[in-house]
C-alpha cells in the first residue's frame, strides 16, 4: 500500500512517501526551489517521492490540514471580531487550495493519482502521529505544541499500538508558540522560523524580566492563556503569507509590549544587554509553562514515555530538561518536529489510525532525500573542470580526518539528503571542535551568522557519557545536554554559553561512513567529536552535488568531500569566487 503525505500551502511544505508502513522518501520543497521555508504546493517534493515509488500508483493521499476542523468555532470567532475578517478571508482562500489539492495532483500526475483516496488530517493530529508512530515506544504520552494549526495551538494524547487517543488541546487565540514568536519578532528577528535565534541568545542573558514576562502568558490547569493585551492577532488580525514563496508573518505584538519592555530592537542592529536578558526571561517562562503542561499530561496519562512534535519541540534547550523537570523517563522527539514533519505524520495517521494497519516502522534516521552515485558526482566534477581525487574509503577517511585535525573546514556530502532542519552527517560542514576560534572562523569565512548562535557536536554514540552529563541517545540534534565541566575546554567550539551542546549521537549501523570518520578523528586526536553545521551559506541546505560544489567554490571552505571524491580549494583557486580573500585567510595545505 502506497500513501503520500503532504504539507501544502503552509510553511515548510513537504512530501513523504509511505510504502507498506515503511517511510521510503521525505523531502522539503525548499531543497529544490532554494527558498527557505517555502509555503506553497510542494510539486518538486511530490515528484521526487513518486520517483521513489517505482511507478506504483498512490492509493491514499493524506494532507496535514483539515479545513473542516473546528469550523463553527472559526465562524463564531470571525463573526464576533469584524476587524479580523480580512485575515479570515485570506485563510479561507488558503483552505480552498487545500480542499482542491487532489484535483491538482491528478492534473500533474494523472497515472499516479487517478484512483487515490483523499484524506485531510487535522494539523496537530498529524504532528502527534509523526512523533508517536515514528517512535520505538509501544505506549507513550504524545504532545504537540506550536503557533497555530487548524485553530489549535497544542494537543496531547496517549498513543497505544496503532492508535492515538486525544486527551486535550489548547485553542485559538491562546498559544505558547505564538508567545515565543512575538518576543522573537520584538527582539529583531522577524523572519519565519527565527525562534531558534532567540533561544541561542537566551544563554547569554540573565532572566531579570521574569515577572513582566509572566504577565504575558500563564497556564491554568491544562490551558495556556495569553494576556491578549500584548497581542494583535485576535484584535485586528495578522497578515500571513502562506502561498507561493517564503512564508511571512507580520508582527503579532501590540503597543502594550512596547510600553512594558521598551522599544523593539531594529533587525541587524546591535544586541544590547536588555535584549539578552529579555531573551533569557522569555526562555525561562516558556519552560515554566511547557513543563507545567507536560507534567499535567504525565499525571493525566500515567505514562513514563514521552513523544514530542510541533515547533516548540525544536526548542532543544527545553527538551534537554525533560528528565530533570518532569517524571518522564524516556523521550522521543520527531526530528522534523516543525510543520514539514506533518507530511510524515499525515501518512502515518492514515496508515494506522484510519486504515488500522499494525506498526512496523521506527524512524531511526532522517536520510530520506535524494542521493547521488559516484558516477553522477564525477560527471558534475568533470563538467565543472575542477581538480579532484577519487579515493578508496580508508584513504578518504584518513585524509579527511587529517585535514580536520589540522584545522581545515570540510564540506561533507554523502548518501541521501536529510529530512528536517538539521544536517546530520550527509550534508554537513565539519570542523575541529577543539579550536576555540573555530566558531569565529566559520562565521567569518562561510556562515556569516550571529556570533551567539551555537555550533553543534556530533559524537560517537558509545562515548556520550564521557562528555555529557546525560547519557541518553540524541541522534537528531533536538536536545541540548550539559557538557561535563571537565570537558568544556576540550571542545570549546561546540560548547554554548550556558555549557550545553545540541548533540547528535552517531551510531555505526545508522551512518557507517560518518561514524568511521569521527572514529578516525578520535584515533588521531583523542576526541570522538566533530563540529557539525549545515552545508549552506544563507540558503537551504544543499541538495545536489552541483549545489555543494558551488557553495565550496564561492566560500572559504578548505576541502570538499563528495561521495568518494576529495577536492582541495588550493588546487581549484581558478574556480573560486573570491581568490584574494581566500589567499589571505586560508592556510590550506596541498594534498598529501
């Protein structure tokens, strides 16, 4: 049985293909059209997923939106608030696009969708399914928290076997995710998905605004409650862009926010101590409310295992405190906890919840995107006329580990592309975590991003307990644990300002080549850790060998490894987009 899950006409549009209960392909549209967080119809992602089905027709289509969900509540809310009619009309047009999706699919791919059955899955039910049905747990509490989706901002349930039983929800206009977004905007990070920037900034502040921020949001029993005086979304409506481009959300905070906290920071202006302290305060209040809700769910359900999804589940700082601040003993966070993951969730929901099939799948990795063979890579290199070396695996690993140990920055392109927001060893830029100056080097030469944002450690799964205070698997970089004090000076480039690291635990059977590279680096240096950041330069993560090569040539990366091929920048300066700057700043060695 083939099921195609789709997140369409919403931020982070994506598609995922399920065959007989097993995930075969999953990819975000942004990786093809190169527009971050693309909100629209994921045509290229769908086409890729169909290519993975080997021509099998799609029997079921599951979209992670339900226009009928809470329909009369939406009508009553709009009727009572004439000022929001404009925003409501725009949302109605968006929902019409969702409702007519199957017709568009049949027009694009007649043979694949001619007999497909169409399902709409409520947004948060798709999130819940993406977390529980992909987890290794037979039974667990399941929680989804984000901004809004289908009129809800949070939902929780008990998952047992192949069924999810919803136990409660939080509905419009109240939202813990929107609370965090409002302050993200206030602090000068206006783009869709910028919340991680405020989370990173929070590590450098003191939460001296706790009482003021607590006036903005609170929890009553199982219900998140916003003080709506600080927001405009339920007063005058908020303009949202959800189709045909990068999603956008106009400011949601009101003049009351300015009265209490002062002038909003202008984007790209200097960050002040006020900004850092406010970020720390907002993070602390988010955690207070989040853990109050999680503890309520734990007591309500009696479960010891927890599955998380929704945008707030990408707050790795909060995730790292689950064991300390709740009674849960096991944790699974959907690696694509943001809205892209709802394409997987919608497909799994139909397969299990609606069709009743037993579970047979655990999401242990995220390598479900396009992959490229060595001959395909070599054709790209030959076409570009660059100098390259084709190496057997042992030589490839030895040379790469040596370059890393010598302080070189390496682009690492292997296998199938990752699904979700994190590069996890297949589309990564790698560096030596022992160098305290490596963060500045990466930001100066390649990433050009804010200095307060952390870089992440990839560590051999067998060695986690040697470096981190919590020895628990974290394969997806969605949890930040404290690095042991005695190890922080050993790996300063991946130690954040609060002493944490957003780690990826690498298992040999999940990503053998990446595991071997880290192991080879450990043999040379004694440190089983690499700095791992996404392979991109202010764009979506690279997808193709050509995109990886272009990024390598235009930035000040030292070495590129594409499959079995290794390239040195010093041998390809004639192709570099910035020869003078590279010559001044790099100390790349010639090949061995």
